């Protein structure tokens, strides 16, 4: 909750923050309707340590709805536990006139601790502590001393915030790392993990528990334009008591918006209107609706005098249309410049920069030279220099 959504236009940011609230409200109501025994939130209920008072008040009251099952909250790296936390310190929360409902349990210790549920089920959790928990390996023997093993463990659910090694998404920080082997060897029947924004799971090919052993539900709503697909929660069903425990999960959609990415080759387009038509066809191909978020990745060589921006009508087809121009190039005849021995100033300029670009080994340096090449050719041939090539990447 409380995500800035700085990548969205200003008039869309507050709408998206309301989407986050709606998703939490929908999650609680789905839990009631489905008759679940507990709600597990493995970290980052809040986007940062200092969200506004209204967001905090909404979160506290979201769990106060009649019929809400026990909820277990595990502070994550965005909303870590500390004695001075406005979210997790009951005394500081009371000063604001708020308190978490009695059926909400917040794990406030980096060591594993547990709370019993009905029918011999026990929920284990350990919080992320600010500036302390980054390198801790929560599933090693050193950290698991308090957790019983074997039949005495019963049905035990683990709730924590951490990074599954070998599956860290680009740009994601590695905090509280663990391996698949550590997860499968743990005494937990099922591990609910937070940190990654996209869903993922680890199934048990063999061992004391069948089915899904560990899962990331991902973020309840997409937090970035790169987080493709549907977002929501997981309903986890565990059969136990008469045979080997069996775990299965069901995706529960919470985000009313889908995130799409479409590739659009604009080679041969001689006007902005023609580019619009190609993007329109791409939107139709993925059935993008008015509530959706779409990134159109343009590629190919566009007529050099076309300064493309999507038409207002095209942008209005979806909630947000993001244009990615990194692979887009103007249609200057670069091969002709490479082979030319002409004495004209613009061709000599192009030939020198192309030689430098071909010799460059660093991708960033190559991209800088290529941007300079196109800006220079624009100045020579179009008699204008507009910063439209700044997104170009090698």
C-alpha cells in the first residue's frame, strides 16, 4: 500500500493507489467467502516505512470486517520491523488512535516463532528487521533451532520474506536468501514467501509432503509496467490427517488491470498515423482493454522526419500506454555512409562516427556514439535537433 507509481502520469497515480486498497479489501472478502482458516501476508503490506496516516488507517480497518479469519503479517524489507515503526509498535499505533484487531498477529522477531491454529496447524513466522536481515539465511539449521521436526512438527506453515536463489528477478535485491534444497529439507508443510512481485512456486518431487511446498503469490496488483500478466493472491489447500500431506494452490485474481507488452515493428512507416495503426493492431492481438496497462516496444527504422507520439485516441484505448523507443532507429542509410567516399560534410561526419561506433566495445559508449550520430544527421539534413534519441540503447 502507498506505492508512489512515479512511472504513471500524475492523474493515474492516485487511481492506482486506490487499486491497491481495493485489492486488499477484495482479498479479505474473498477469504471470508471461501471460508479460509487464515490469511498470510509475507511482507511488504506497506511500500515504505513512512506511509501516510490515511493509508495506515485503511490497512488496520481492512481486517476489522465481520467474519475476517485470523491474519498473520510478516514485515518485509519495504516495511521492516523496528521498535520505532509506526505500523508495528502497538504503543506508537495507539497514539494515532489505532490498533490492529485481536485476530491479526504481527511477527515482530527475526527468530522463528509460532502461533497455533485449529486442528493441530501452527503458523511460523519471522520478520525482516531493518538493516539487519539482509544476509541472514532463514532456512539454515542455525535459524531453525526452535522449529520441531518429524511428526512432532504437525502441519506447520512458514511465513517469511526472502529471496529464492536462482530465481532473483532483474533489479530485485537479494535479502534473506535461501536455496530450493533448504526449502525442501525444512520441516514446514508449506512455505508462503514474499519479496518477488511475480508469482512462483516450488513443487516437491518427493519427500514428506506432496504437491506445492513453497510459493510466492506475487504483488496483489502490478507495481511496474514490466510485471506482466494477472496479479492477485493464492488460496492454499492442504489435505492432512489420513495420509501424506498434499498441498495445492489456486490463483485468486485481485488486480482488475492486466499488464501487457507488445512488440511493434514500424519499419516502412512514413507517418505517425501509420505507427498508430500498427500499435492498434497489436493491442487487438492481445485483447488489451480500457483498464489495462500496455508497453508498446517499437523497433525497426522509422522515417527520419517522423517525431512519433501516440494519438490521444490511441492512448485513451487503455488505462496507460507506455511507448518504448529503445530499439527504434531513424531510417538514415548507414551502410551507404560506411561505403561512401563522398566529401560532403554530413557523410564525412557519419562515416567517422560509424567507425567509432563499430570500434566501441562498451555498449553504453556505443549507444552514446549512435545517439550523437543521429542528432548530428538530424541537424545536417532536417535542420533541427530535438532530443528524441535519448532512449536509444545499443
